[in-house]
């Protein structure tokens, strides 16, 4: 069964916020993924130096069941403001479960990233549902994780 976690979006303060959350929850971020680590993407301009050290993805374990996740936003990633600066992140146990939830929950909404295989080895997609709620779905394929 899928797990559901909050995903917070920041405007350059993600690292500062998650260091604060580490101290509050008494746990540690195991990996800080930065935008500068992304491979070049076809059709996208090179990333400006000022954004390379910003956070692309971070996960902070809160408990056995809950992980607080986050990232900074880059220009062109959509307009984030208080109220839509979070998403519900679903981690599934199979590609089929990811596709099923993506298809059903995005119905009538706006897909912002098609469900696809990613450079970090996951099957991932994002959308805003018909009620304006931001969602993400992720399946970490164990076979692909071992290859990275």
C-alpha cells in the first residue's frame, strides 16, 4: 500500500528550513540533492550558478511511517505562494499502483510532469488535482536503484 508524506516547496530557504526541522525532530537528513547535480535536460537552458546549490530534493525521516520532504523552486517551475507551497507525496509499491493513482487523482486536473522514468531511478509524476491540491507520485524501482 502507498505511503503519503508532506512535500514542502521553498524559495531558496529549503536547506535552512530542513536544518531547523532536523533540530526540532532530532533526526538527520541522509542526503541533500542539489540542482547542480542534475544532468543537462534537452530543451532546457543551462542552470544559472545562483541556483546550483539550492535543494532539488531532501527527505527527513520523522518516524517509521512519516518522512518530511522538500525542495526549492526554480524560476519556471510554477508560481508558488503561501497556500500552494506544499504537495502530497505518494510513494507506491509498484509501477502499476503509481500509474493507477496518477490516472485517477489527476482526472479533471492539470498534469505538471507526466508520469515517467527519471534520472534518479524512479517512476515519477506531478499534478494539481481538480480541487487545486498539488500531488506527486513516486515508485522507486528496486532494480533501478541497484543500478545507480
